[in-house]
C-alpha cells in the first residue's frame, strides 16, 4: 500500500535522504539525484526539509509526508485534537478539506471519518499520514462540496496563497458560505477560519464562535453551526481546556499595583470582562488590580511607574533606576513599538517593559517588571473560567 501511494523510487530516495546531514550539502544532493533520479531525489530532499519544519506541529513528523504548502497550513496536532473533541464519540464525520491530513488524523481517533481532498497528490499524503498514526480513514480525491449529506462536518478552507494570509471571507476556498449552505442540515458543523476576520463575517456563518488560544497566541477562529450548537462567543485555552465567555467590562484610567496582559484569544472573544478586573483605559486587554492573581489567561506584571506619554520623563526614570526597555507592549494605540524602544536609551541593565495605552485622546505609559511564577508575593488563585460547554 505504501508503494502504491507514493512510488517505490521516491521511498527509496527518501530512505537515502534521511541518512544525510541536515541541511544536506550541494554535493550530497547531487549524489542523491544521481542515484535516484531528478524527480525522486528532489522530492526526498523536500520531504526531509518539510519534516524538520513540522517538528513543532506533529509528534510523528519524522514519519509523515508533506508538500511545501501543506506543512505550512497543517494544524498542530494538539489543536486538531481540540477540533475533534467538539464532535461526539463514535459518530461518522466528514472532513471536507483534508490537505495533508492533520485534522483527519484527529477525527479518525474519534470515530469513523470520510475525507475529501481535491488534489490527488495531497490525498495520497493524507492516506499515508493517517496510517503513520495507526488510524483508518477513507479519503476521496474529490471536491468536499460534492460529499453526501452527513450529520457531522469539519472544514478548514484554504486561507493562504503564495505565503500570504487572507483577510477577507470571499478569498477562502472553498467558500465558507457555500460550505454552510451545503451542510445547513448538519447536526454540527465546525469550520476553522482566521481570527483576523471581522465579527460580522464570522457571525454570518454560525451562531457560535470560538477563538482558540495555543502557545499564548490566538491561533484560529472556529465557527460552529447546526442543531446541536449552543450559541455564544468564547475564548478557548487549549493547553488547560478552559473557556471564557464574552462579557461586559468595567474600566479605570490609572493602573494599580499590578497590571495583567490578557491572552489575545480572550481579547478577540470580547471575554476580558469574565476575569472581573477593570480594563485599563481603552486598551481592551490590560487589566489592573491591587493584588496579584493567577490565571491561564493572564501574564502578570508589577507596576513600577506610570505617567503620560513623555519620552524625556521615561528616559529620566530609566537612568534613575538603571533600567533598559526590553519590550514595548501596545494596545489601542497606533505606534511602532520597535521605533519607540530604540528612542529610549538604556540607563542600566535592569530589564523592564513599557506598556502603552490610551484614555480617549491621551496616551499613557506604564513601566513594568514581569513577574515569574517563583516571585513573591504569593499569587491569589483566580479561576473565573471553566471547561468549554
């Protein structure tokens, strides 16, 4: 079966390429091509390179197969596991946009799955990769929109072209609106899209939006539709399984003893209000408190000083405290953080952060010191969120 999917010549070239140093030298590549032919040799070198790039996404990357685009677009296996968890166990699922099979693998671990991939070469990559994980799935080299009706549907429309991320819904393929219309009778549909899309665009597709945090970043927006969906807007923290629902906020203009930088997914989901602390000015994502709290959604800082946006005053503080700005954090203000940091000359080796926010037309600076988990004072546990509904 492996030979039928890929071809014996390519697999033999790949076996040889795996023994080479990485990156292989020009001489090694020439020798590989001489031994196995131009097509097989070049393909094998590409696979070794793709596997290296996929190390952070897949625990079995060294056994998988990709092409240059699919390794870039492939979903991290932990995110794919979350996608699969949204579906009931042991129920048939249709994957409309298989690619190299990242989500297909996770869905196949949940129950029977049928996949569709328009590119026949990528369909073979997906078939291979599913087997690498010891799972079974049927993959059709066909357009996913031609799939028969099914109760459970997953889709990840292509959102990159020539290395560019799309920012408009109409640029995704297949069309998200066509997917929702074609499978409007699904019990549950889940579609992965870019969190850069507007609220109106995302809400036009389904009643439930989930903004997914992974590795401290808002990685994706999930749109859910169907009769089994509970409407709402949520932030999802994949590493802990916590969720936070959109909630109104309170605000204050001046920071207290501690400042907390919110997870981007929490901000994107408009769920900052669920933490229960006041938002600093118009920042949308800086919270403040008189005591330090712990939450998977927050990065804590101790407030050292704060004042209006005054470079001379900030520079004087840096000199007086023998400090240097190692990061500039900006929320709600259009400024070049790197340019601002370069204007502030180091006054010493103490590393501090500068947070910039606005209150109306007024821009404010806050000088901060990051707090590690080991630093005092002891943090107050603060669990305002829970498992996803």
